[in-house]
């Protein structure tokens, strides 16, 4: 089975009466026309078999089926930047470069005049 962002095509069409293309347009494109076609927020809630006040059922089997169909409801973790990456990015800033040059010039003049 193919998938889009962890959503399994076959399982979705068997379990929920909404096709994946509509869900993708609603989620990615924020398509208001498609939202109206499915009956607004309450219609979408009905198609996804959820409740606007209580959310999805707390039945463990149903939650596992939803996770299998839609994937985990989490964002992918971003790779953390190292300190050296921040230093490199800071060195790209023109203002900081001018300040570093001025500091180096001031330090070298201070050393030369002190000797």
C-alpha cells in the first residue's frame, strides 16, 4: 500500500468515508471549498468518526487502528544545530564582522602602544 505522510490509502478508504485527496487538500492547502463540500467542520468530524466536543474514542483498539491508518500525531524532530553552526551563521552577519574587525584593530593597537 502506498502512503502519504504516513496515511495508508487502503485502510483509509475501508474505514472512513472520505478520500485521501480531500484530506490532503484540507490539511496542506487549507481548502475552504473542499471543507464546505464535506459539510464543514462538523461534516468532516462525522466522516472521520470523531466528536467535536470529546475528540476520538478512547477505545484502545480504535486508537491503534487510527494510528495505523494516519500515523502518529507528532511532528518530526528537527536536527539540532551545533554551536559551531551558530558561530558560522553569526560570522555571516555584516554588523558582527565589522565589530570583530574593529575589536581586532583596537586590540592590536592597544598591544602596539603598550609596548
